[in-house]
C-alpha cells in the first residue's frame, strides 16, 4: 500500500528509483525500486504549486521535471 493516491510514475534512467506523482497534487513519493519500498515523501518545490501531472527524469538522473495541473491565477475573459 502506498502513502499517496498514485497518478503517474517516472522511472529514473538507472532504473533504481521512481518518482511518483499523487492525484492530490500536494505530495510526491520517491520510490526505491531495488528494495521495492518508499524512500521518502516529497513536497512541491514552491508554495501554491499543484503537481499531480506527469514527470520525467533528466538523462543524468539527478533532476526530475514535474508538470503542474492548475493555473497560478484564475483565467478571465
């Protein structure tokens, strides 16, 4: 059982870790694929960021890019 409602998983280039995005959009999970166990819960990089989108690892495996699923401010007009 995972501590988040899983939406998307992005596997690192070395295939040892995965970055899991939650449906709630406020938490993420770094998952150890070798131990098949959660490694640590992560929070968004900035206040007000709503994740829950998809993620991709940089080719070097040291950075994860995450899409947002909400606008910073309401759309008008």
